[in-house]
C-alpha cells in the first residue's frame, strides 16, 4: 500500500477510476504497479469487447429469430393485402360489368318501349284515318243518296207534271 500521500499521483485508467501510483524513490514499484494497471486495463478492455461481441452476437441471433418468426407473418400480411387488392379489383370489374349490362338492358327496354309507343301511335293514327275515311265515305254516300232522292223526287215531280199536262 502507499504510505505517503504526497508521493502519490492519481492517474486515470481508461476513464473508469483514478488509481494511486507511487512516484519518487521507489520508481520501480510505480512502474510495476503501472504495468499491473495496464494489464488490468487490457483485461477489462478484453472482457468489455467479449461482452460487447456477445451482446452483438445475441442481438444478431435475436434479429434472426425475429426475422424467422416475423417473415411468415409478413408474407401472410402481404398475401392478405394482395388477396384484398385482387378481390377489390375483381369487385370493381364485376360492378363495372354489372353497370354496363344494366345500362344495356335499360337502353334495350327504352328502345322497346319507344318502338311499342311508336307502333301504338301509328296504329292509333291509322285507326283514326280509317274512321275519318269511313265517316267521309258515309257522308259522301249519304250526300249522293240524298241527291239521288232529290233527283228522283224531281223526276217524279216532272213526270207527274208532264202527266198532268197531257
């Protein structure tokens, strides 16, 4: 142990602690102690490196284990996302196809309805035209009939007038 505090100098050992080293008359002792401290420092550094390497190895092992554990989960999530995307695309395609078919059906029904209405309108016009022609024909025939009756009456009257004159 160091007996004289004045002959001691505190030195820093790798930033960890200050160790007393004797200086002065017993320089050899100080040198031996300094070598011992250096050796302790080297051993401490070696142990720290060993611990650090062990921690790094353990960390790497943990990362690999995590990766091995998470990789199937990540792949399952990615596959699930792909399935969802595929289903969404298929759903959108089906909705588009359904909308297209619905629009085509509505257009076909509208065309059929317009054609039916046009046919009904044409049929109504034809029926009205036929009725008008029949009414006109009946009126013409009645006019002719009336004219013939008038002429017949006139001829009778003329005949009677001629017979009276004779």
